[in-house]
C-alpha cells in the first residue's frame, strides 16, 4: 500500500521534473496534430496536462473507464479510441513500468471531427507513441523505486533525450528517399555507428550512411551478407536483434569484429520485407536495450514513411512519395541539368477488369510493374500514380535516351497478355515524354506536361509514344481543360457556381404543372462568366461530372427547402440534369434518396433528366435508376431523344414521363421537312405511350407555332422564357402566390 501511494505521488510530482518537459516536447513532436496530452494516475485521477489547463470532460470520461478496458485489445496494440460528447477524439494508452505495474494512462486529445479526417490512423499513432510511452513509463517507475541506482536513472533519462533529439531533427521528414536517408543518417549518427544501412529488396531501396573509420570497407559485400544471411534470421521477429560479427584476418575496421543491431521492417500484413542495420559502433561499445528500444522507435518511423510513400500492391512509389521525390530532385536541379519524365498508361486495363474480373486487372498491374523495374537504370525512380497510370523519373538523361527507354518499354509490353481459357487480351500502353528541367517551371508542371503528352497519345489511337510539344494544339486544349478542372474544384468549394432555372412552358396550358430545368453556370475568380461548353468538356474529360452533379442536387434541394412554404402553394417541378458519368456511379441513387429525405422536398416536385445516349450505354443501371426514382414519385425525362439510331427500340425499356426532343430537330424544323417529320413521329409515339413531349431550343415564334401544330406538349427556349437565377424564379413564385392569395 505504501509503495502504491508513493507511486501515485511520484506521478503527480513528475510535472516538476526535468523528464516531463522532455516528455511533453517528445509527445508533441511525435503527434503535432494533437491538442493536448494528459497523464492520469493508476486511480484515474488527473496528474498533469501538456497545456496546464483543466479538462473536465476528459477527466469524467477517464474516471468512468473500466479497469480492464485494454483486455480486449488485439495484436498487443493496447489503446482505446473514443469520441467525446463534444465531438473531440481521444486515444488512451496505458503507462506501465518494467514489471508491468499499472502507472496510469496517457490520453491524447484531438480536435472535433479529427477522427473522421483522412490523416487520422489510430494504429499508426499508437505505433509512433508506444516506444515513447514505454520510455516515459520507465522514467516514472524509477522515480518511486528508490532501490534502483542513479546510473539506471541516468540511462533512462539519456534514452529519453536520445529519442527526443533525433525526433526533433527528423520532424517533418519528407515522403521520399531523402526522408529515409534522414532517418538512417540521424539514427546512425546518434548511436555513433560505423555503417548504417536500410535494405528493402522488394522496393529497390538501399540507403546508407558510413563513418570515415569504415571508408575502406566493402559495403556491397556487407549488404549482400545482410540480405542473404541476416534478413532470413529476423523473419517473424518484431523487435531489433543484436548479432555478433566475429573477427577475421584483414586490415579494415570491420575485420576486427563488431556487433550488428538489426531491426526488422514489416509490411501491413506483418511480413518482414527489409531491415535497418547498424553495424559496429565507432567506440566499440556494445549495444544494449536502450539502443534496441531507440531503434524500435526509428523503425516505426521508417515503416510509416514506407507505408505513406509506396504502393502496397506493386511496391513502386505511390503518388505522394513520387511527388516528394520530384520535389527533392527539383531542389537539387542545376540549370545545366536535365532529367526526363516518362508517363505511362495501361490502355485496356478496364477491358481486362470487365472481361476477367478485378483480380485479373490486379495481376496485369503487378506484371507491368515488375516489367517496368526490370530494366530501370540504377538512379531512376518508378511510381504507380493511380490505378493504371505510372511514371518514371530518368535522372541525367536527354531526349534521345528517354525516347529509347520508352520504345523499349512499349516493345516489351507486346509480350504482356492476359490469358484465361480460350480468351486472351493484349495489353498496350500509351506513353508521354516531357523534360524535367528548369524550363518546365516547377516539378508539378513538369509532371502535368508528361501526363498531357500521354493523354494525347491515347486520344491519337493508343499504343504509341508522344513527346510534349507546347505548340501542339491538342495538348494546349488538354492544358486548358486541366486549368478549368482546378477552377471547377474551387467553384464547388466557393461561390463561383450559379444555379439558373429556365421555364418549360405548356403549349396548351390546362391544369398543367409549372416546369423548370435547373441550369448551371460558372464564373472565374474575377466574376466573369466561363463558357458552359468549355467547363463541361473539361469536367467530362477528367471525370468530375459526378462531383458537379452531386453539387447541383445538394445546392438545388437546399435552396428549394429554404423556400418550402412558397413551393407548397405552387404546382411546380424542378428538373436536374444528370450526366452519363453520374449514371454509372454506384452510389448516386442512395445519395439522391438521402438528399431528398433530408431536404423534406416532396419527390413529386423534383425531376431528373438523363440523356438518351447515357441511358442506352448504361442500360441496366439506367433502368434501375429510373425505376427507383419513379417509384419515389420523381418526374423522369429522357433528354436529347431521337439523337440515337435505336431510340424507339430502347424506349420501351425506360419508365419515363417525358421525352425531350433532340434540339437538332428543332433548330431547323421550319426549313427542314425531315426534321419536321421526325418530330411528328416522336410526338405520335409519345402519345401512344402516354408520355409528354418537350421541344428544346425554341427560339422563334414561327417554331413555337409549328411544334404546337405537330402536337408537342411543352416548349423550352428564349421565345417562351429565358434562364433566370433560381433565387429570382423562387421570388417570382412567392409573389405569384401572394397575389393569388390576395385575389382569393
């Protein structure tokens, strides 16, 4: 009992000690996004907090935790994650002494909704914090165990100082080989190591740092020995191991015998994929447990950099790691230097996925990645940027060398086929080349130009190589589209999108609902309008139409919900356009249903327009989508009807309410008998199927009269009503409702 009381007292007095200052700095450097760290004693009483303030919510939460809260934790990862009533996220870790005594709890408190952020990874945070917590736990334990010698206390304090100092120097390390070099170099320097090396054969990673005393040692021989002899010995191990290297005849420092501290590195599956080895201390002092714990801390940081920087499937660098590598290369780029970027796209990966399944596609990706690495120059870096996009940085290479390497890759790809039974698919690649030099502007622009060249190769037939040329008009168009896509993202986040509503007017207004089509316009940063066709073209090219359509659905329903009282008194329907890309989105139906429910707007007041071509190309999904929304009560229109050659054949598959006749027939209907006949035929079929018809692009009174004569039900165009801001339309409806009420 006296020991327990003394222990609690020591935990509370720790805030006055030198160690706690180091502990606080260490913890904050490890997890800079944390708002506050708190220690609680074994009786769950607050001992100290990193900001010195009281936190009653966290205190109450900790006090209510059961004593066996960590019993259910798996894989030795002892931590608990919870969300407090305030929305803040908290991680709780146990603090224990060497013999397992419960010294208390460390809580790490994050801001509201931090747990929902993409960067928040509890297991990774635990892995980073655990070694530091072990050290702090031992320091706390020593404070109440008077029987321990002062030398033990000094050793623990030295270990804490060691971890803190090296962590301070490598804080914010980059996701690149430079970041790994920083870790290897600093850890070796702090341990006074003769030769430090990081070896991950599967990822072609070799990073080393050598002390001058070992400058004559054959490092290639050492590396081979580490990979062939010691790497297999750490398989299945989780913590660093010390090996004795016996003395041999020779003249180098390594020949005199030394110790090697080998730390295994594991992948996500727990398999050892490499080692970080510290060979020989310059002072010839032996390694001890302090050094082993220190290296366990460093290895977790290395594993974090690897996880963040490399693609788990192929072992190549991922986009984040590659962009960091490009940034490092750019910083060291001299005016006379010249590197090259080779951007590669697997042309028919989607066809492999659709024909044989996604596992087959994954196999093709892995085979291509291995092929990409086989003849990669030693200083080159290969990466997998997205699903089927790859890029290679060729250092110190000219245009001819890059082109030769690209030709070699394209030639090798001729042997890349996928076979299953009697089916076979040849895999081809489109390649874009661009210079990586000061003329490119910056590393981001260089990567963009390589990507544009690759896209140009795809659009010109695929299975070809194109070199970036700033005078190429198709590449210029792609550059303009990419700029527009960036503006589109800004528009969705800001106020640069504008919702308009254009009336769809009944040609025989009798007990007809008032219909409006929601239209989208975009302004640039200066408030000037951007061509609608231009930004929609860019959005379609770069697959952002689903994001735009979701924005329109949400924004429209939110605005209508704000005018719910006005709409309740009006018999109005507002129709929203959905693109073909959106129709292929597996989650769009659920999204629309949720948005409708949340807005409270009756489904009968909302319509959706889908183009005929999009519906036919996604026949099964379109049928399910249209049927589901129709069952909810939404109005469904088939847009641009008549543009396809099989319009009437497919019409019976779709449960729609309205056919919007393709504008190509309406524009010249007064001068073209074929267009007039087509409109008459569509109108006749629609009447048989009890569907309404709408004629778009009605710009002249003569056109309006003719389509009315042909039996078209509705007209849309400037002659019957121009698009107006949605707010103005709703205000006009409100005024009309007030007027009607006063007349009554």
